[in-house]
C-alpha cells in the first residue's frame, strides 16, 4: 500500500543570519507533523537558526556546493 519513497533527501536551506546556502539531509517521508521549527547550526557563522520543513531533519547541515 505504501508509496515508494526516497529514504533520505538533501534539501537546501539558507541561514537566517548570514544567508549562507547549505543543505540538510531529511527523511524522505512527508509528514505534516514535522512542520515545526527544527534547529540547525549554520556551517558558516555558527549561529543557530530554525528551519521549517515538513520532513524530519536527520543530518547536516553540509556545504551546498
Ligand atoms: Zn550563518
């Protein structure tokens, strides 16, 4: 019954402090329950910022390029 879903997906995010583009790895399953702020520590400036994605962040961030 379940639709095949990618297990993990890289998704772009942007730091709200320095606007550095980076990526996080998220679980591939969409879930409205994940639609809440998840804290990420910026690779560049080291500040913590919140990202809102309907996916659970499982790893990252990583450099975008
Ligand atoms: Zn930053």
